[in-house]
C-alpha cells in the first residue's frame, strides 16, 4: 500500500491537472482518470464500454441542466476529525438513482485557501455498498472507501463543482468525506445516506 508521503506526492501531481479544471462538471473514473465536460476540445472519454456509457449518460444529464432531487449539508466532523472553523460548511446535491455512477454537486466554504483536499466516499461493512468500493480502510479488514478525486480550494477557501463518479451497480449507503491532503484528517462529512447505481444503458453503435 502507498505511504502517506507517496499519496501526498500523488495529490500534488494530480492537482497540477485538476487545478486546471473549471467549475464545470467532471466525469471521474479514478483519481488519475477524469474528464472535464466543458474542456475544449471536447474529450473523447474512456474506451471501456461501461465507462463510456456512463460518460455519455452523465454528459446528457448535465447538458439538460439537472435539478437535483436531494440536498444535504456537510458539517464539521466529531472528535475523530478536525475543525478548520465554525463557518466551514458544505452542500451535496445529488440524484438518488443514476445509471452507471453517482452524480452530484459539491459546494464547499470555509476551507483553507489554495489548499489540497481529498473527496471520499466511505462505506460501512453493515450497510449497503461497502463491498462495491475500491479500497480497504487502513488497519481495517472489511471497511472500504473510495478517494475519488483530489481538488484545490480557491483563494477564498471555496470549492464548487459537479461530479459524475463511475461506480459498480448496486445499492449504496455511505458517508461523504472531505479530507485534508496534508494530514488525511476529515474536515467535513455527511453521515450515511443512500443512493442507487443502476446498470448503465449501452451506448448506441
């Protein structure tokens, strides 16, 4: 497993690319494979058929200026995290069901300015979707998580972007974390919330 220093180096190299992303929607297939939908020239997207089907579905959804059905707060964590300030806050707006992945928008305020953060979905072995996430929590035998992207706050300590996160089909009941990339401490979180990833529709020939 990579060391924390190696992961931080990965964060910095990833941010070199991710920092060039605007506030437009981003299709995410791993920490190192993501596509800004508003990039010019328009990206072709992934070659894998299931991933490409999700990429197309997410692009169509965003082109129609979606109204998200669910909105929830992200708040300062309990004692197992760390508090930046009492004003640090976030919102997650999302579709509770989508083919091929989880589609949401994150709006974050009160972060450290010009600072790198890790966006994470974290499971629970007793709840749905834990086995569908990619990585084991260090020191745990069954609890899993997915660090899906590393991002940088702006000079006002804010971040706002939409995401389409490719995931395995199934039911999920997970937490959303915002982690400080310098020490991996959780600075914002949303406790367990459910959503569904449906089987992606095949792309037209």
